[in-house]
C-alpha cells in the first residue's frame, strides 16, 4: 500500500513537471474519464476505508478483546462473531458497499494505466487489456461487497 501511494505521488509529480503550465483550453471531460481525473480522491477514500477496516478487524483480531471458541479441543479467536455483529449494522454495510464502488472506479482507470505506465501498451493487446480491466473492476469490488451484504441479509 505504501509503495502504491509513493509510486502514484512520484508519477503525479513527473507528469506535472513534464508540463508545468496548464493548457490554455482544457476540456478534461472529453480527454479523460471521471475516474482518471479523480484518482487521488478515490485513492484517499480507499486508504481511509482500509485504515478503518484494518482497525476494526485486523487490529482487533491481534490485540483486541475478541471472544474465543473451542474447536476440537483447541481455543481460537472468534473473528466470525465480530464480523457478523459488525455487518448487522446497516450504516457499516452501506459504507463498505460504497467504498467498494469507489474501489471499482479506482480500478477502472488503474488497471489499464498500469500496463501503459510499465510500457506494456500495444495496439494489438490494449483492447484485451481494457476488456479484462473492465471485468476486473466490476468483479473484484462486487465480490468484496458481497460478504457484508450476505451477512446483513442472512443474519
């Protein structure tokens, strides 16, 4: 995550340095997608989501007061009960689903851009990369959003 943030800041600075003076006429909406113009905002929202998520689950699992269960004579921390309890809160579920929507927009630009940044764009392969990217940016957030939705509607 840190590497991703540092890399994106470095690339943004490189882009600004390449053209320090803006265009006289700029119609950004015709030259770029909404996602590409808002990658910084989308990334910041996702970073905030990750911090909240890690604090609420990962940190609690390691250092919080998590109840335990016994299974086959072994005692384990019961993260399932923590997750189930958390995802019965409709605001938390809505926040997760909305954050996954932001992740989808972030991925929609980032997937194909990563290939371009690494110099791997090619007129023969770019359409396939874009198609895979569109599928990826829908499937990954949908799968992540499905867990809180499933728990909310079945618990």
